[in-house]
């Protein structure tokens, strides 16, 4: 499902910073993978590269069989739009839109009709147990609720891949656990491949597989039961 | 020029005494053009070295003629831009009661331009200029009389003739000029407003009762000096046939020569009008 | 100061483009102010300079309008005690046929006396002005030119200069060359002196002078002598110091000045909104930074000062650049203003291109620019100083306008509106009227956020129908930042208000002028002395009218004298024409007065007819006795009718020609109006006139259509200047949109990043930005049209009261309004292109990161 071959990423600046160095990785379909590592170890960079938000300095990335190297920005966007759902630490909901509109956003962007997009969004919001909050704006919700909206948005297109960057990082432990359960639940239901970047050992341990990064290299790849 | 001043002074008021009637007009010379006539009759004669006014009156008396005519040339020294001019001059009457006409004949550009001067015994003259190319006359305003006469060292005022009565005279003493014995007389216009000059010093030669030199002053500064020379008796009237005027402020000189002088020819009043100029010009 | 360097400079450097765009508001505001004023002042200054230079030592000038007066006045003046020198003058502008030299200002003087008034410095250095004064006077073709003109045209003494005269083109001979400086510097050296009597002939003046220049004797005061002269020659003459002539000329350009002032105020207001906008945004963006500063111990005063200092520096830079821009603008506009004045008044100003920048104006404009900038930053700076260190360090929204503020604005606007309405009721007083005008604009500005938000909310469903995501996002982005939106909308609204106002005035003017031309300007041909109908250099002898009358195919010839005269201190137009013939051939219904009575009384010379604008400007009432100065004394005539007439901006009187000839003792004509016989082609008659008289006299024959085109051309020129101002205003407003969008995408970088992360294609992002721009444009446009409708009313009032006395019908410029839609929406779209590209460039990762 996801394959990285010799991927490196350097950031140009006054000093050249190597964020990833020669990373090879294969993630099969349906796997739930957590990525851990100290701050600056390259885990977010790895996620951004897989999500097509950024491009590698060298190496190749395949997502669902498609090589991301050398394709146009718009094609990259299409890959994101059609295959990837993002969940961010700070939710990144549009403050002016209602929950329903936020969830429907990716569908609209794909050209869905309003009615169809809203129908799907309602279903998803029900799924994350926010059926009662559909017409609320994000700033009227709690952090956990917002993250659930964000998850619903990430799933709205039924993506084969979900990328989550510290999804519980901004939540208290109780809510975090709830969100974590939700992520597991959804993966089981939708059969998506999920990558979770996290600091939280509990989150990491709950995943089938855990990658450990240090200084831009994968130094550990552990699979559990 | 002095004379001119003096004339001016003399203007008005001649009333009292002397001279009434026939005027005695007089003034000093008309400077420029006109003037020429200073003739003195009889020569010598005794010199009653009386007072200044008597001397001037005697000078005028000897110069009195019924008319005068001459052809003049005018040359501005040291100014090549101003071409020499020729004209015919006619005057009827003498001094304060005279009228004169001056018609330019050369060069071609100014041919036909004429000047009509009507003198008055008691005030400044009236002057008109006739321009054939425009077919019209223009008045030379009194305010403009002190300006230069067409680029020469004369001013329009210097063209007037005035009566002795328009000035006060004072005998300053005897003097010798070019070896000729002269009386030195100072003239001051009685009405200062009517002249640009404050005073005029006149040198009158004792032998012919003629002006030899006139110095005009503005305040105490010499403005113009006129020298009379080339004296000759024409029809028995002593006349200076060359006049040299010096503009002391600009240091430039103009020489005027009189030729073909004739006195007492019959002339008609009609010829001394603007209409006459129009006739002549066309 | 250290804060400025540490805190402000890095921010400015980072947002260099925006800072520049913001400053552009001040640059343009100051630029327009300085440019237009300077151009105006320069033209006026050149005129005054000319008057002064030509006046030389002249202490008083005597004139009787354009008509001139008879020669004997000179002697009367010369004999007034206290007059040292008085010299007659003829002043005319003549066309030369020298290639590229255009017009030559000709001063006809009497060289015998004139030299004590004017300094003629001669090339030779010799006082002998002219090579040979006697030759100069003796030859009617003598001309004295300036050394500058001589050098330009390779002229020497005795060179020939062709001039157009009343008797056709004639060769003149250079007989004197004036040294540069002094009088010779007037008119850029395009000045020549000729004999006054020769000038009479050349310019068809008969035995009349235009003017007498004089100097006062020592021991007399100028006012004393002025009084004595006035007494000696009567009240029909104007006796004034040369400097007063400038004042008359000023009233000619006063109209222009008023519109410049209004435009400048608008330009600055627009600039102010852009700055306000920019600072509000800066404060919002820098809340976090401000919070840190406050947390570190910076006082409120320090924060406020910091922002005010920034605005001060921005104001200084903007004003400085604005001054430079203004000088450039002035240079460009000078020609235009000069051209307008030339065609309106026949005065030519071949300016030497030297701008006369008034240091006061420059200083004041600079100060206004800086103050405007600081004033605009005052509210944002206050807001910044109120930033709470604790909340600032958290995330939050700061852009919202509180309900309280909205309510306050609403009330203030209502009060302003009410007071403005009240001002209209008592609008008879100038001050109250303009105060109401100002309040109306301010009220509209106060309401801008509320109305702009309202309209945007209304547009939102429409936009989301058009493009569900992009439309909604665009509308929301505007709604979300009401201050930013409102300031931009206000700037745009103001500039469009101007467009509607000027467009409406122009439309109404064209409409009225066209209607007037239909009725009043119906002769088939007009015979004039110049291709410039306003030129008063030449005049026709009345005999020419007689001769034209005798031509086959000519039915009626109306002799017209149209001198400018001074009426109550203003140069107005006097049209003397056979009123009976007017009644028969071009009858006009009076606006006030009875038609029959009007024509009967006026044609009998027992009454005068006033143009409506004159009556309005001078508050003349029907039946009132008007005092008309003539060289023979004052003419008392009852006002028997008021008619619509657009001949002159300062106003026009119509009197019967017989009366004019008698009172002014002048039978020369400015032009002839010719009606051809039925069935005869005007072109044929024109050819006849040209064939018959073209050789012996300088004349130009206009057909009716040419005449109309000529008048429309002048009208175009007049409004052309307004169009230039409008153009600038729109440009500034568009800059405002660019600025807003640039800021908006910076503000929303993260939001746009999210959009892209969840799958928005670049085109979708672009469309959002474009729609945002178009929406701002649309809102500004709608509000501009609304305020413009009100503004137009005020403009028409200003025009009627203070500019031209014209009572123009209110007519909303629908076609202009319609044309504005594509223009403004297109411009808005265009202005969005750059920001939209900026939005899709750049790293997504960074956009999504937190600072």
C-alpha cells in the first residue's frame, strides 16, 4: 500500500538539515502503524512525504501503487484527495464552516453535489457520535469533539490511507483514549491503512506495528501480535 | 542743451516786463534743429554789459526771423547701428510763437516720417510725429519729452523753442571759450515741472551775441553739453552751422550739420498742421 | 526607537510588498494633491509671472474688459496729477507661421515713452534698445523679439517673422532683440514687442487701446492716484494694480480648483482607509508578538507609540514619494490645464516647463500625508495597546466588530444623516452646505461595515450556489474579517462615488449643452477670426459683415461682439447681437421672464438678458437693474429675462448690438453668425466667403457641425481632467483590493493549507481568492453607486452654487454605472491574480505548522 525506497529529505537553509536519510519502508494494506521518536527525529516529515504535502529530496514513494515522484502538484493533490485522509494535532477545521460543512469540504472539492456530500457527512458525523452537533461551528465544540469532526472529515472520502499527526497530542488523556478507540474502530470498519505519529507510548503500543525514528533513520520496526 | 533748459524755465510767466508783445521770445535755443538761428545781427555793437536777461533778450532779438529753412544731417558718433539721417526743416515764426516741421528724407526706411512742433510762449510745446507707413500721427506726450530723440543724444525737449520769459537768468561773469570772449549766464526754468533740467549754463560770445556753448544740469550733475560752431552769416544773420551735443551720462555724442540755410522765406500756416503732414507723406 | 528597529523593521521587511502597497495609498493621495495643485498653481503662476514681467515698473493698469477704449483716454490719464508716465498697450496673441513656434504674445507699446515703464534689455548691452528707434517706428512691420525666441528660430536683426494678421499672413522684420531675463522671460520667451499703433492695425483694433499702464510720480501714493484716475475717466474702467489681474484670472480657474480640492480629499480618504486597513491587519497578525512584548513589560503607551511611529515613518516615506509623484503628475497635467485655458480663454501659455512648486503647498501636503497616515493608524494603535498579554498568547479572533460598536456606528450614522438633512434645509449658507456634504460622506463611511457585511451575507448563498466550496469560503473570509473588508470596500466605494458623481455631472452637462446647442446654436456658418473661438486677439471690421450679407445664398448675418468685461470683479462674457434677429432665427424660451417682453425690451436696448448661470452666480433677479461698466460710464439696464446659455462658465450677458455700439463706441465684431438661404448648401456659401474674403482678411468659417464639435471638444477637455482624477481614484482603490487580498491570504495561509491538504486543487484555491476579490468589488460597487447617487446631488449643487451657476437636471448616469460593473469586477479579478498565485505557491508543510 505504501512503499518508500531510499527516501531522503534535506531542508535547505543557512545550514542544511537532514530530516530523513535513506529510508526504506513498506506498509501493507490495512496495517495500523505508529511512528515514534524524539522531537526532530523526522517522524512528521515522514508523514508529510507520504501524504504528498511535501516532496522528498531523493528516493521514491509509492502510494497505492502510484509513484509520487515527479508528478505535478495537482496530481499530488488528487492523490491526497482520493486516497488520503489527514488528522492533525490541532484539528485544522475551518472556523467559519459548520461541522457538517467541514466534513463535506473534501467531497465538495471532489465535485460532489451538495445533497450527496451532506448525506455522506451526516452519516460520518453520526458515526463519530456528533449527530447532534452538525450545525455547530468548531469553536463551539470541545477539543475531543473537534478532533472527531476532523476524523469524520478525514474519512469522508473513504480513503484507503489515513495519516494522523499526533491526533491525541492536544487532548487530555481520557479524551485521547476515546479518540484512539475511535481510530481503531474506524480502521476496522473501513479497512484503511493508518499511520499514526505519536509521542504517547499508550497510543504506540495499541498499534500492530511501531516504527522508531532517530536522526532521520528508522532504528526500530516492531510488530505486535 | 543748456539753452534748452533755459527755455524751459522761461516758459510761462514771461509776462511781466519785458517783452511782451512781439515777443521777444525767446528762449534759448532751440536746441536742436531749430535753433540754429542765432544770428546776430550787427556785430559788435557796444556791449552794454547789462544784466543777464538783457543779454539773452538781445541774443533772441538778433535771431528773430519770420521763417527758417535748412537741410540737416544728423550723425550719432560711435554708434554704427544708427544710420545718419537727413531731413528738411522749416520754421515759421520765432521762439515761443513758432511752429516747425521736420521731414526726414533719408535713409529710405524713414523717408516721410515727420515731426510737427507747435511752440507756446507760456508752456511746453505740442509735438506730433507722423508715420507714413501707418498713415497716422502720434502725439509725443509731455511725459516723454525727456526721452531720447530716436536714439540720438538729443531729447525731445531739446527740440523746443522757448521764450526768455520762461526762465530766470543770472550773470555769472565773463569767460573765455576757444579764445572767444563770452558772458557766462545761468538760466533756471521758472516752473521746474516743465523741464527735465534744473539749470542751464550758457556761454554767449560777446562779438556776435551768439551762444557758443550750453551745459544742462539735472540737480548738480551735467546732463548734456551743446557746442555751437562753424559760425557764418546767412542772409546777414549769424548762424552756427554745426551743433555737437554730448550726453554726459552716456558719454555719447551726436553731431548735427545745417545746410542750405535760408531765412524769411514766405510760409503758410497751413503747412504746419497734421493735415499738411498727411498730404506731404502720401 | 530600539523597539522600532527590533520589532517593526523585521515585520516590515517580511511584508515588504504589503508595506509598499499600503504606502502607495499615501503616495497617491499626496501625489494627487500636490500634482493637481501644483499644475494649477504653475499655470496660474505662469500667468501672474507673465503679468508681472510684462508689467515691469507699472503700478496701475487701466482697462475696460476686452473691448478696449478710445485713444483720448490716454491723454486724460496723462493729465491726471500724480501720473508720472502713462503708456498705451495692446496685448494680443498671434500665431506665427514659424515651424513649431505656435503663438507669440505681442505687446504693442509706444516706444517713445514706454521705456520708463518697462526694462528692455538689449543684446548689445547698449541702452539703445532697438538698433535704430526711428526706423523701428517708421516701419509698421517692426518687431522686437526675445533673444531666446531669436536663438530658437535663428533670427537676427532684419530677419523676417511671419505673423497672421487681420489682413492675412504678413512678414514682420526683427528690428530689436531683447536680452533674456526681465520681461523677455515671460511666456517662455515667446514674446514680441511692436509699436502700439502698428499693433492697432495688425489686430484690427481701430483707434483703440486695450490698456494703459502707468507709473506714479514721486510724492503721490498709488491709491491716491488710482482714485484720481477713476474720477477722471469714470467708473466704466477698471483701474488696478497688475497683481490684481491675477486675481481675475484666478476666478477663471476657481472651478477647476474646487474640483481638485474635492478630488484630493477623496484621494487622501481612500489612502487613509488603505492604511487603516493595513494597520488593523498588522495589529491582528502581531497580537502574539504584542502579547510577548506586553508580558516582558512594555507599557500600553509604548505599544501605541510603536505603531504610531511606524505609521509616521510610513507617512513620511509615502509623502516624500508622493511629492515626487505629484511633481511628475503636475508636469503631465500642466499641458492639459494650459490647453484648457487656452481653448476657453484664448490665452496661450507656452510654459517653459518650470514647475512652480509652492513650498507651503509642499510642506502642507507632506504634513497632511503624514498626519493622514498617523490618523489612520490611531485606532489600530489603540487597539494594539489594549491587547491583553494573556489572551494574546492564546489563539483567538480579534477581528470581529462588537455589537456595541456596530450599534454606536449605526447611531452616529443616523445622527450624521439627520444633521446632514438638516443642513440641506438651511443649505443657503455655504458653510452649512459643505458641512452637510461632509457629514453625509462620513455617515456613509460609518455604515460601511454594517452594510458591507449585510450585502456579503446576502451574496453568500448566491456564491455558494455558483461554486459550493469556493463561493462559501470566499464569502466567509470576508465576513470573518469585517474591518479588513469594510476598509477596502470603503476605499472602493469612495472612488466609485467619485466616478458616479463626475460621470453624472458630465452626463448632465453634455445633455444640457447639446440641448442648448440645438436651440441657440443654429446658424449654418460662423465666421471667426481664429480657429480658437475663444481667442480675442483679432476683430473684424463691421464692414465685413455687410459684405458677407451681400453674398448670394446668404439669408441673415448676425454681427456679434463677444468681449469679456469685468462685472462685479469677475470677467464675464458680454454678447452683443441683434436681438430681433435672434428672436426670429433662434428664439429661446426664457427660464425666467416673459418671452415677448424680454425680446421687445432687449431689442430696443431697454433691457439686458442674463444667462442662467450668471444670474445664479451673481444672485441676479428678474427686473433688477444691472450696472454694466462701459468706457463711457455705467450703463443701467433692467434684467428682462434669464435664459439658458452655456457660452461661458463665468456667465454671459446678452444685449442688443445697437446699444453696444453706442455705449462702447465700438463697431468691430468678434464673429458673424450666418444663416444661408433655403436650399443653399452652407458648404457652398463657406467656399464663397473664403474665396471672396480669405485673401484679404484672416478668417475661419465653421459649419454648424464643426461649431458643435468644437464646443464638445472643449467640454471633453474640461471633463478629461476629471476623468484623470477618477482614474487615479480607481487605481488607488484597486491597490486597496490587492492589499486586502495579499493580507487575506497571509492571514489564511493555514486555512488554505488545510484546504490543499484535504484535496483542494490549485485552481480551486485560485477561484476562492478570485471570488473573494470579485465579491469585494461587487460590494464596493453597489455601495459606491448608492453613495454616488447622493454625491451626485451634492456635486450638482456645488456646480450650481459655486462653480458655474449651472442648474443641471439630476440624472443618474446609468450607462456609466453599467459600464462600471465589468470594469470594476474585471479590475478586481485582475488584482486577485497575483495574490491567488501567491496563495498556491509556498510550502504546505509550513502553512500547516504552528509558529
